[in-house]
C-alpha cells in the first residue's frame, strides 16, 4: 500500500510515492510527509527540452521525522526517452537538493517514534511532452 502526493506548480509536475518502509521491525505507522508542496525543482534546461525522468531516492528519516541529507542517496534514475542519459546528473541533483527540504511525521512502532529508511520516487513530468507509455502520473486513469 502506498501513499501518493501530487504537486502541480508553474507547469512543473511532480509526484512522490511513499512505498514500503525499510527497518528492522516494520513500524505500525509509516512516516507521513508534512510538506504541502514538494520541494523539487525541475531543471530549467531539461524543462525547456521537455526531458522527463524518474529518480528513486533512499531517504533516512530519524525518530523526530528529520531527513538526514548525508544519508540520502540515489538508488535509480532514468530519463524518458531512455536514450537521454546526459540528463541524469541534473535530475539526480534536483531530487537530492529537494529532499533536504522534506518534512515528516516520524514512523511509529507500538506507539513510539522510530527511525526508518524509505524509497522515495520523484517523477519529473513536462505537461506538454507526450506521456510515456503506460504512465498515469499526468493523466491518471478514472475509475
């Protein structure tokens, strides 16, 4: 089960999903993101070229809900189309920089706050670019 948050700002579109939490004992309550808007900035040069991509971050959240930037790393990054690998460093950098501003309510195990590591996907989508095959981030399927 995942929790999905969407932001639409200045024609820049991002989505983050909080999936499975990684820790020794699975918490009863996952961390909850407190940011009203996601802090990720679409790199302007890539936005102008309509380059889209995905970056999956590994984020450590301590028992107070604080993200530790020194423990944040890129697990995976792809561009759409995949052939544009020159854009990867800019997308990685934008995701890592934005992650420093993420705020969370901590995960809880038996009512007590606990530190956790999560996978945090960041999707960079251009509103005027063709949606990738099978992608539902910009155009969610209606039930």
